C-alpha cells in the first residue's frame, strides 16, 4: 500500500476545511490521474474544476501521467487567477 500526503491550497482548502489529506493506493505506481480521481471521489463538489487543477510534486508542476512515489508530498492548487 502506498500513502501520499496532499496539501490543499486556496479555494480547495477553504471548501474542504482541510489544509492536507492523505490518500492510500493499492497500486505500487499510482499516477497523478489516479490521485485526482480519488480526490474527486472524496470531494465531488470540485469535479468541474478537475481539468484546471494544478498538481505539484516537490515544488514542480507535473502532468496527469506523472508516477507518484511513497511519501511524496503533493500540492493541489486551484486554477490561477489574476489580471
């Protein structure tokens, strides 16, 4: 079993009421896509934001196919705003 710590930022933190959460995977090589699927199952109100969420591992933005490793700390961030 693999455990991944996810830190929530911005709107995700506000709406979940959590600053971080832990996800467990049976797979030895879960991907960011797997993590996002688990996140949406746990927090379905963010489903429409899913395509625009940013995911960082070790302070580097990664794509959905990125393979996660045991004890990775993942930052999950809403779309950037500004102007």
